[in-house]
């Protein structure tokens, strides 16, 4: 059974940083694209970042490019999202997902975590 577990969310002041982790069981990230998405109350889930495990190419939404960085730890089968200079508009539930291609669409990912809350105060 595939399970993705996010952790590292919390409350932070504007300008602060958080690092989210996405650990997988029942699935090896090698060969998969791993995406990060977020969903704020009343809004649709939106793409944040993605990386392709094997070649480690990355993709970022315009809203986070230059502030967020996705990385990986092969030995731990874990992907990270380092979030710097967080702003109130970054407040959302953040999800990691695994899929075949480095897609920006929700439908491109077959496996999803349960999400972790990130709240940025002004």
C-alpha cells in the first residue's frame, strides 16, 4: 500500500521559513515525479513545485519561484520543500504527490499525501 506523509507545516510570521518533508512507503520515488500542491480555503488546489527523481529537473510556479526549493534525499526516500520568505498568501494546506510526469495538473499524480497546514501571519 502506497502512503505519502507530509510533515513540517506550522505557523510562521511573514518573512520566515519552513521546510516540508514528504516521506513515502510502499513506493520508491526513483522514477517518479514528485509534486507539491497547495489549497487555501475556498480555492482550488494549485501547483507549487515538482521534481523528476531520476534527472532531478525542477519546476516552480511563478508565485513561489525564487523563494521555494524542492530537493530530495535518496537514502530516506524523502522529498523536501524549503519555503523561504513566506507571505500570508502562502497560507494553505500543502500536499505532496507522486506521478509519472512532472505535471502541473492535479490529474497528473496518482498518489497523494494527507496534507500539512502552513499558516503565515502578517
